[in-house]
């Protein structure tokens, strides 16, 4: 699997292995913007801590909007009835008024209780939400006594590789173009990605272990010909005709292809090109650069062409243009220009 910010993927795999071999800690704080790993670890703990026949007595599940910290602490400090230990789970703990007040429990932790707190920070960039303060006593004590796992989102440019690794673990293969298209369709939300993969697996013939672009187009509803992935490729290769055809298609469906999302994806691509140039100038080898930037070797040829078409100054100019048009798309400076008009103008300037 791909490496995520602060090693989220590797930390998740290590923690999962601990739980599966029965190394259970008395307290788990699972928090962050990537909700997939929080849900997976919570589900695993609910499967492994208490045997099925004991769950009616020993497994208590609360939801943050319906419980107070005092209630959670009181339940966690009780002795289990007729069983060796109990599991107390708080889901959606971000809905609690003062989740940090659960920290009182650390003063008299019950050795026969496993307490799990799942705190999901909003992962929608248009919404703000409070995260767990890692400077707080609550976080520091949680980390000291048990596990404090922060689930970070995977950077957009690493999602396709994550998909490839996830499917490999399931005994499946996916073509690089198909992985890129699926990543564009689902974004960086791993829950959406895994749901899409589950849908694909149900549609595939039982004897087929490979997912193609055609499978994505037919079952996920994305077209390879009209996607940000193909627009990025067209700009890399300076294929003006294709770039403008895609821009026109996007302009006809602004709700499906909002310009802000398109500009963000293109910005990520050109920033990656700038990093490519920097690594080249530092003397790094081609394979090392691809690995550091999370680029599948399948796309190496496209990047070779892109860095020739966009030397450092042109790459920096493209990044500046993308920032300018991002601002214009969000303000009155666009005048009467539609999203499609702005995108075509932006592409013309990048290609100039």
C-alpha cells in the first residue's frame, strides 16, 4: 500500500496486527479526517475483544450525540457482569460537548474494561471541524495509557497507488489507467473508494481477477475520454485539441465538474512537476524520483514529456496561473464568465 501522511497506512496495519494477535490495550482513541481506518479498527475491536456469546452482557455502544463524558466514565469503571472484561465504544465522539472530559477516567482506569473513542474530524474541505488537540492532557494521557491513532487522509496523488495495493491484498489487479480513473471518481475518501471497489467486484465474472478502464466506465459511471486525468495528460503532452474538447465538456456540466476541483487537480499535477524538476537538479535518478513522488512507472513516459514541455519557469508560471484562476472562480473578478469560459481561458494560457 501507499505511504500516507505520518505513515497512517503503516500505523493502521501495525495496529491491526496487534489487535488480531490479541494484544489489546485498555484504551483506544481513534481520530482524524480519514474515517475509513477509524471504522475498520472499531469494527475489528468489536469483533475481537468480546466473544460473540458474551456481547449481550459485555459490549456497550454509545453515540456521541446521546451520551455525556460522565456517563461514559461511569460505565467504563463498572465491573463486567459474569464475564472477564467489557468493551465500551463511543462512536461519533465529535458530537459530544466535552469529549476531553473522558480523561477523568485515566485517574482510575478499570483493568477489566476496554474503552474505545472514535472521533471523526470532518473531511469535507468546505466544512470546518475541531480535531483532537495533540497538545492536550487528554491526548497525551491517552497515548501513554493506550493507543492514540490519528487517521490522516491520503494525498490525492497517492490514491491510485493505494487502490492498487488494496486490490492486491484482495488478490485482484487493476490497470494503472483504471486506478487513476477510479481515484478521480471517488476522490481521496477511502470509504467511497472501497464501496466502489465492492460494487465492481460484484459485477466482475468470478474467474476474472483484473479490473480495466472499461469496468470503471461501465460500473462507476466515469468516462476516460472526459476526465481530469485525461485533461492533465493532454496538458502534459500539449495536445491542445483534446484539452479544449475536455474543457468544453466540463463547461457543459459545471455541477459534475466544478472548476475549483479541476483547478485543484491540475495544481497538484504541476506542483508534482516542479518537485520532479527539483529532484532532477539534485541528481536523483529517474526511478528514485518516481518512487518519491508516488508516480506509477506506467506513467513515466508522460512525465518525461511533461518536464520537457514545461521547464521550471513554465511550470512555475502554470502554478501561478492556476492560483489566479482559482481566486477568480471564487470571486466577482470573473465578471460574467462561466466556469467553462474560465477553464478554456486558463488552458489557453497554460499552453501558450
